[in-house]
């Protein structure tokens, strides 16, 4: 069975070594797994929530697309596209907006954090809260549901968005599915083994801490300079060193084999100088990143190639998206006009069918009645203390006729005949 895995990357800045080790490398490795259909997209509409700098958005889109391709993402094996090239996403987004409660959006972590920060600063709670920020989870739901994705790799801070997506999908299915599951419910995919790479100061590598090591930007020189800035203790060459006292070791471990890791630790414990250790770390990382950097720079020099790859990727999947949106349009009533006569005929045909209706009376007992296609009640039966018992008699009645109702309350309408009852039963069993 093929499962669909979907990953979105927001182009609001450049990527660093932590992004590569924690997200890009494992995602590309998983995209090669058998039985997996992978969707990777640049969530550039989401980027408009995070930045209002058009030049930054433009630059980041090409940088991140080129990075994923340079790192080994195969556009022939996966679906690689830009969110903004798929207008069906926004069409679905509006349909989902119309079934999503404001109360659900009020609970979104990003919105609540913004409101709390405003209140703490003595400002209006909704100061600088855009509808993009407020409705972000609905657009994310549209990204996921439009391709009926099964699994969404996310960090723990994003689990709430997947839960919201499930809530939205469930509500739509209940309102418009007519017993069918238009949207399967996606699941968050949490990789407990995902590496969190430390930055220059030992804390998690993050732009917020200004401690990142660039992935490709600035070339080999920038990578070397960043590694040489990594914080270490003041022990001199020849003095034994604790391998866990610096983020150098964790950085090396992320690129080295098991044997190389043990050798590096042994050398530090035997007195390897920090300067020499940093050179070893740089050379190990650069041996993996260097060839990718060359491919990245080639893509950046020929952006039309990246453009063509993304265009081809979206055109390949647009028919899937269009089919899903068309189904949703039909479900909510946005259908092609049909002759009114045909609609009346369909209603008439629907009314011409007999039916069995189970219900509970004011006396607390359960009954059922047989109604013919003209809406006439032919028979009332039941008077039992539980719906389960009535259901059992109802099924026997459908199978065996009036004889199955001996022993319980059963009353034919004054104008009904046993022949009419049997005719209605025959109609039911033929459906």
C-alpha cells in the first residue's frame, strides 16, 4: 500500500547546517523509501505571514529550492512544487474557511502567543494580528488535504496544526460527505531520532540565537570561519579534553561514521589541540557539503532550470488537486446547472420509495412504522423497552413479513391492506 507524505518548507530566510542535518537530509533519505509517494513544496504563501519584504521572499524561494535539489531531492521521484503555482489550494482554503469555527482558530498557539505578547505590552490584544496569521492553520489544512496526505513530518510544536487539520476534515466530512470520507484524516509524523544540531555557542542552532553555521551561503570560506568560532574551553594542546564540553563533537558526530566518532573522542582525551580539532571537523563536514555546494551554485547561476523543475512538478499534480476541489465544489452545492425538470423528476423518484422508520414515543417505548411511497403509514409496531429489540423485530419483519410481528404490538392503518404492506416490503427488499 502506498502512503502519501507531505512536507512544506517556508521560504522566509536562508538555510543553515542545523536545517540540513535535522530536516533536509532525513527527509530526502525517506523520500527514497518504497511504498511512499512524497510531496515537497515551497510554502511561499505562508512566507507572506512572516515577512513583508518582497525581495527577501523572492531570494529565499530560489535559495531554498536550489538547496533541496542540490542536497539530492529527485524531482522525478517526488512531487516538488511551489504552493503559489497551485491555485486550487486557495480555492480549497476558502471552502474550508466556511466550515471552520473561529473558536478553533482562537486556540492556535501562534495567535495566542501574539495576543499574550500584546497584552503584556499593554497594547490591544489583536495589534498587528493579520488574518494571514489568524487563519494560517486553515491554509495549512488545505495544503495537506488537497492531496489526501497520510503523514506530515513535523516538530512537536506543529502537532496542534495537524490536529486542527483533522478537526476541519472531520467537520467537512460530516457536513458534506453523505456517509463518505471525502478527506482521510492525516497523522503527524514525529521522528524522535531527528538530530538537533548545536550552534556556535552550544545552544540549539537557530537564527534567533545568532549562532548558526551557514550551509551554502558564503561558500567554503564562510563554513570554515564559522567552525573556527565554535566555543571551547581554554585547555592547551597536549592537555586532556572532555569531548562533551563543546559542540564540536556533536557537529562531527552528525557527519562521521561510528568508528570516526570514537577516534575523534579518543584524540581529544589524549590532548588534541582545539585548533586542530576544528580543522578535522571542518574537513569532515565539507567533504559532504562541498559537492552539494557546487550543485547549489550551479542552480543559483541558472535559476531558469529550477523554475522549469517546479513548473513541471506542479503541472504533474494539478489534475489530482483539480479533481479533489471539483469533488468538494459538488459536495457543497457549487455544481453545474441542470434542467429543473430533471431535478423534479429526481425528487419525485426519491419520494416514490417505501421506508421503515424507527422512533421513540413519549411513553418511553420504541416503535417503528412502515410508510409507502406516497407517505401513507401502513403499519405501526413495537412498544418495546429498547431500540435494539425493535431493531431485531424490524429486520425479521423485512425478511418474513407480518408473521414476524406476532407477540408484540402491531396495528395496520384502517385503510391499509396486508397486500399493500407486502408490496411495500417487496419494494424495500429490492433496493
